[in-house]
């Protein structure tokens, strides 16, 4: 039942972490931003594969990210915010930039994104709303004039021009900063409602499409998204701790309400424009878009998410033709990075067969049946790089080409990703020992890019288990000081700590931050159990889609079954003292657990819980529950405030007051329902915090507050 070779598994020598290390961990966890600072991010390779650009902070506690280059001379900074704006405190990001960072879950400051021309000779980026550029082979970064605060600048493929967005308008200038002109501007009555060149909320949050425009290969035109939020519901995100500060307006399409009207336009530098023509009423979601040597293309999806079309676009008149069609009776699962073409024009698409998600290139299914494909990482000529795994506990990198077929790029346990160009692969791995970035040149290991992240004061020691009839993948964390099998040792209270929802796995052979937090709770005398049940990715379509129409019943059943199966295998678990904690979907699952199964779960910490599915966005919730007008019973079944009267156990609700993903209203409505039902509970608001808790003091104290609450509920 236990996977061999992992730290802390039976047969290996357990060790006790020093008490001072355990005590200092919350502060380290907070000031390193979950150990994300100092890691290597957003790698780009030159056409010959000899040079790599990337983002990284200077240490594991430095929050300001800079642009770096690795070449034959080693690593060196290309652009350092500290030298570009010496002595000047970082200003607040523009609303568009703040939204991009939130969607990207980026906890750093400084240079948090960049783009290059095709030759990777020119890189452009934004710092405090200003536009900067740097020649990667020579010179210092230089500022460029812009019409206003800049979002998402991108050079043309030949490096002669730079496009950027400001105030919802798309501008183009020469790479030396001259000749700035506006290609598309919202009307005066559309300010803030219509934008060109930006994405909309659900595309960025729920589909993974972060971009809103794409250059033609010859730099003569752009494919541009126009987003009209006129009919989208507005939210006002204020800070209750600062009532004098004006609220920020957010266009947020709640389930069952109007989406943004997204259209695509071909904007040419000669001033002419053409709208791309497809049935936008039937296919209102723009999932992906691009422009390659074979012309523009886009992938669009129906509102019910059961039909997906990949369309070729005529660059002259905007007419479209169907290149591929996918259909599913529940929903078409989107494959990140797919819906693109190789150099020879072959479409790269997912291929669903039974319970396997493979990869199709052109007319050929190229992946073996044992692989579950999770992402297309890119194309290099006719080579396709993709992420896949046979085991849901690991993700590996593979490449496929017509002459070599499938070639495994990564090995060893972990979660692996990569970029490839010009015979070079940069392999980005999260292993059981932490992050590692390896450079592979022509199939030979040629060094690494250093991670400057701090080494955690404690190391996770999971026992990886396969539990019950459904072979549930679980990880059990025990105190490093606990004498297993000692007849005199007291049984341990249990803390169940799942996410449990779509799009995320926590039970993996890798040192991810939730495993560090789990070990920290374990060091305080808990047996921490994490289980990936039905609805989580990596185990096929039927596993993922078992939650259709009901996001809690099967998921909660898996958590209960895993807990009982673990207790049968590990006799030192005390099932009379079981707590559960989670965040986002995990927070909603924790709430459901104490409401529906108080016989099993005796206390819960629910962070940013999605209590009312009608308050969440269209694309995400309608994927799993359908449209609320057609399936109101699905939404009623998953609205946990309807069950407030069932609460019999201690419940702590935690929520950031500025959360723009799961609105603070979810927790307020749950608390109001509990008050109306006369049910005692606790609420911890986090002033000014969004869905990701970024303030280091708040993040540190939040860990300690959860521990104190659970200790009082389960140990008193």
C-alpha cells in the first residue's frame, strides 16, 4: 500500500526536526511566499538554443523579480528593478496588471512578465506601469514612452515594432519608441467596459487564456480580442479596513448570467480592419488563438461546453473554416497548450479514447494508451513537447516527432515541465528534494539554471498510500518524532487536508508547498491525510466527470473512505478526533464535511470556501453543474448555506476581504445562514487579502491561528 523509495516510508530512518525549526517554519513559509521566491520562472530560448531568458528574484526572500540571461558565459541579470528605479518604492500595479498577477498566482513584484521577438534579441517588460526594453546581446535596459500605464507589451516577430495595451486601447510603436499610434480604441462611452488586446475574466481564470492579441509572423497585422463587458455583472471590491478608499470595479460573470462578448479582429498596420466571422451566439467562448506561418486560427466553445471547434481564419476577409471538432455529452475537457500547429501545419489536439486522454498530431494519434496527457508544452518545427504520465503521482515530459516518435525527456520522480528550441530543452522539475532546472543540449545534460529558493526548515516525509476499492491515492504525514508501532505511544488525532476539486492534485512525488504545511501540522502531533479523490485530474475522463451535477457527494465519500482505509492500515490514527481543513474548493469541502458527516469530522477550517455556486463564474461552475436555469437542482444541492442548520461541530471560516476569485460574500452568506439557524461558528476576515494570501504577517499568523483552533477543538 506504500510506494517505496520516498522519505519517511517504512524501512527508512525517521528523524525528529529541531523544535526551533518547527517554530520558525511559519515565518519562513510566509516571507518566502510559499518558497516561490528565488525559483526560475518563464524560460524562453533563442532559436539556436544557446541562450535562455528567465525571471528570478535574487534570493529566497527577495520579492522583486528581475530578468536574467543564461548563455555560454553563465548567468547574469539583464534587467534589475533595483537599478532601473533606484530608491523609488514600487508603485501599485495597474488594475490590468494586478488582475494578471492574480490569475497567474504570482506572489512576486518587480518584473513579473516579459516578451521577446522571434530571434530573442529584444525583450520588453513593464515596471510600475512603465514600458522598458533591453537588447539581450548588448546594452542596458532603456525606457520607452507610452500613451499611459502599460499592460502586456509584445514585440513583433522581427523585433521592429512593439505593441502594448493602455486604457483598453491597443497601441503600436517602433522599437526605438518613435511613431506611437493607436490601432484600436474603445469609444468614449465604453471606457472601462470595452477593451482591445486584453483577455476577459473567465478566459484567464477558468480557461487559461491569458493573452488578448497575437502578431502575424511578418509583423504586418495582429489578431486582436475585443472584450465587451457591457452586460456582465459588476462587482465592487473595496477594503472594509480602509473605507475611504474607492472600490475597484470588477466585471464578473456569475453562473447563469451574461458573459463578456468576445470577438476577434484582424488589425493591419495600414489601418484596415476585418472582424473574424464565426457563429458567436452558438460559440461564445474563445478558448485559444494564434497566428502562425499557415495563418490565424482560433478555438471556440459553446456555452454548454459540450462542443469545441478549432477554426482556420482567412487573413484577408476573416472567414473561418472548421479544422477540428470535439464533442462530449458532459463537457469537453480543455487541454492547456493544445489547439496549435506544427511547422508543417499539422494540428495538435487532444484525443479522448475511453478513459484515456492522448495526443493527436494531424491525423495520427501519437501517444501510447498508457499515457494520460495533461498539457502541450510547445512545438519546435514538427516536434511536439508535451506533459503526460502513467502514474497520477508524477508528470513527465515527452517529445514526439515524425522521425523519432515518442521520446521520454524527464526521468526520476517529480512534476516535470519544459521548453524546447534549437536542440535545447530546459527541464523545469519539482522533485521530492525541491525545485531543479536542468539544461539538456542535443540530448546531453549541459548544466543547470540555479534556483535561489530557500531550503525549508522541515522536510515532508509522506507515506504514499493506495486506499480502498477505488484505489484512492493518498499521502500520510506523521510527526518525525513519533515512534510508530510503539505500544505505549498515544494515537494521533487526524487532520484531513484535501483540495479535492478539479484541476489540482496534491498527492504527488514532489515537494510542493502543501506537503510542507502538512508536515508542519504533523510536527504538532497530528496525522495529516491528503487524498485525491474523484474529480481530481490524472486518472481519466470518468474519474474527472464523476462529479457532474454534484460536486460534493462523491468527493466527500472518497475522503471518508480514504480515512477509514488508512485507519485500518495504520492503527495509530485516532478516529474520535478528526479535523479537516482546506482552501477554495477545499474550504467548501471542509464545510460540507462537518455539515454532512459530523459522525466522521469533528472540526473544520474552511478557507475562502465557495459556498454558493451561483456566485462563482460561468465557465467554471457551468462546466460541472450545467446552466442554473436548466439544472437548478444541481446548484441547490451544492449551496452549502442551505444546510447551515446541520452544523454540530466547530467551524472556522477564513476569507480575504478583497478576494476577486471566490468573493468574500460566500463566507458572509454562510455566516448569516449559520446565525439564522442559531449555530455557533467563528469567522476570521483577512483585511485586504485576495484569494492568495500575500501579506507575510497575515500568512504567518494564519498558520498559527488554524493550529490553535484545531488544538482547541480536538485536544481540549
